[in-house]
C-alpha cells in the first residue's frame, strides 16, 4: 500500500529572516537584493528539509491510504506537533474517527497513530484513498527552531550562501545534515 502524501498548507514563516540572510551574506539590509535573498532562503529551507528529512517550520500534511494498515500508521513528515484529524470512508460517507479511539506517539520519528488498546481500526469501503490523515509538522516559530536546534538554522544559512554563490554546499553543511538525520531534533 503506497500512501498518497501532499502538503496542504505551506509554512508562512522561514527559519531565518531576510535580515539574517542579508547579514550572513555581508549585504546591506537596504539593498535591492532583499527579494532575491528571501528566494534563496526559501530554496535553502526546502533543501535542508529534504536533505535532513525534517520539517523546519509549521506546515500541514495529508496522507491518504486505500485502507487502514494491520498495525500503526506512521507519519512520514516530522517532527509532528499535532494530528488534526483521521477520517475514513464507510458506506460512501467520509467519517471522522474520534480522538478517543486512537492514540498518538508524537515523540517517535516517524510519529505513529494506533487504535487505543483493546480496539482495532474501523472497516472502510474498498476504494482508493479511503483513509485520510492530516497533521502539522515543524516547529512553531523561528525562535523555537533556534532554541531546539541551532544546527538546522546554520544549515539553512550555509545552503542559502551556496545558492547565492552558485556553488555546491560545503562539507560543514553536509556534516550538519548528517547530524540532524542521525539524531533528530531535540524535543
């Protein structure tokens, strides 16, 4: 069973400000390059998220499954801060499964959802995308991200500089990514 995964709400903030990016690049903050630097920050953020396999800023994801699995549902975009809903189709009606029916493990990576002890997943119609889960991944603010993992912010700055300079990322960048992938974020 291959899940369909899509981001439904993109981050509204970046992990570093345009001012921080301009300062890191030694540019005058009144420079006409502000929009271009913001673009480099967005590009760098996407790169760090892909490379580190971690979402940096709050964003909403949905995953659709054809049926419930035999065991836990794993949420592949993390860190997860909230499960917004779990819906399934039964009798041709999309139904929300109440939060009292399942438990979440938001500490593990990937985060997991499982039926509460003594119960099982509900029956679904035999159709494509019969189960839909929505969750929020990423940290709540730039300051929360910085407090949680300075390495993530440093990686974004280094990736932004590489994009600005038109070159590949430095060995230091890849060291940071390796560290983030191996240990995850501090919770």
